[in-house]
């Protein structure tokens, strides 16, 4: 079951929407699980929680006193094996492709960066960051976005692709079990035009990480354009989008490849 994973003490004051089945794209008779989308009230609570938790999270020294930085990111890769079956059934991957994605999702790089290279005196967090991941890399990109934002001292509001919420829910649960505080990392499944728009459009959000279409990236950019923080800094959008790029190759490329 994929449903919102919130920090703080959330009190339900309205009827929650029904869960909907998640169908294996390769076999429509196979119900992989169910998802309950985040309500507007839950998203508002998550935004408040992320905003309140930011100061404490950043104030915890990353190199030695922030065990929920280094150790969970290091140990996370040992707990990814159960995700192989879900990657195949929910995302439609082959087993070879699923294994490759699990390998890509290992977070030792971010753990090492936190332990060796981050200093609270030189690195300043943005604040609450919204991470929006794609369906085609629902674990590797999803976890990479989260780990990078956490490593920099930000709190995270993670919204998975609508097609692959189960993978996201399991990934966030593993990180919570490993020690990442629930107030710092929250999981909010839902549609881009509803929950995604509410999160990105909120002025408390200080950064957005997105992988997906160029069209949606443009919408996100327009949404946050002109939003400044207390120091006058714009809200960054870190976007990896589709499309084709031009590549200009000169003769020096031949010199660099001839020896290999």
C-alpha cells in the first residue's frame, strides 16, 4: 500500500479518498498493490512539518553528530533486494534492468560527501525541497534526488511518479527505518496537477528537483519564477528533462579516444 508518509502529529479531520489498484503494465490481471493519494490537508501538514524541521536538521553537524545522514545512506543499499520484484511488476522492467537500477540507487556517494565534505559553516541549505521523480527510473532517480537534498541539509517532500508510487513508498520506508527522521523526509503520492502543483506553488518551498518532460519543467519554472527567499535568492529548479541536445565534436576527440 502506497499512502502518504508524514511527519509530525497529523490529525485526520476529513474523509480520506479510497485507495486505487496499481496494475502491472505487462499483465493487467496482476494487481501489484494499491495507492491512496495525498489530500490537500495532508500536503499542508507536510509543508508545515518540513518548514519547522528544517532548522533542527541543518543544525545537526553532518560529519559526526548526524547519524541520520551518514549511516542510513550507507546501509540503505543492503536493503534494496526486495524492490526487484516491485520494479518488474509496477514499472514494467526486466530483471536485468531492475538489478541495474538497484545498483544505481546505492547512495554511498552522498554518504561519503556528507561525512567528508560538508561543513555547516560553508554550506547553507535552501529549506524545504520538493523532489518529483519519473516513472522510468522510479528508484534510482527518486532516491538520488532525496539523498542529494538531505545531504545538503534540506528537508524533503518526495512526490513519486503517478505510475510508480509503491516503489517510492518502500524506498522512503527503508530510509525511515534506517534513521532518517520522518519530519525531515515525507512521502506524498498523487497527481502532478493536484498535489504536485500544491507543493511547488507553496512559498515555503525553497527548491524543486524534477526529472520528466520539458513541458512540465517549463510549467514548474513559471510557477516558481520570481519567488525569492529572505536573502533575495531565487528558488532554484534542478530539472533533467527529455528532448534532444546538439553536440559539437572537434578533431581533439580523436586524439583522446585513439589510445583507448
